[in-house]
C-alpha cells in the first residue's frame, strides 16, 4: 500500500529529484548533472531515442525552469555515460555545443546527433511516444 502510494506521488509530480543531484522522469529515465551547463540523460533498455529527448526536455523544464519554447541542444551524442556506468546516455544543454565546456562533444550514428536541438516542449512530447517510433 505504501509503495503504491509513493509511486502514485512520483507519477503525479511527473518526476523526482534524487538526493545525489540526479533526476528521474515519470517514465523512469534518469538525468544527472555533469556541470553547470551540461546534463546527461541515461536511457533504459528499449526506446532509447525517445527516452533521451524526453529526459532532456523534462529536466530542462522541471529542474532548470526552461520554458517550452526554449531550445535544448545535444552537446554529446549517444554513447558511454560519464556520470554512471552505462552505454546508453547522451549529453544536453540549454546552450549550443560551441558555448559549453565539459561535454563529450562526440557524434554517433544512433540517438540524438551532436548539434541537434529541439524546443523543450517538443522534447517533452517524446515522453509519450511508443517504443516503435524511431523517428527524429
């Protein structure tokens, strides 16, 4: 009963901030700050592409207070995380890659590509996409 109540609270809140500075979306995608400008989204297995954008949009909006019409930029393409041991992460910022330090700066063949951007509202819209939607 208590567990169900806590899960309901997290879903109602839409996210949860963790004691270590991390953040988790309602769908379970984790986001960790890298530095003052860069944050890293950690995707769970399956539907990684949408999870990365969803996590970036949710974190930018809920944790950083960015409005829906602000841009979120890919500053490190999908690959090995720097904040956790996982191969399914990407780095984002509210600033373009050329204006941030401390990002991986890598470009990869899968997931968000270095330099891509979306409006925060559009990135958050990825939270509702099915695992079979692989479009960017």
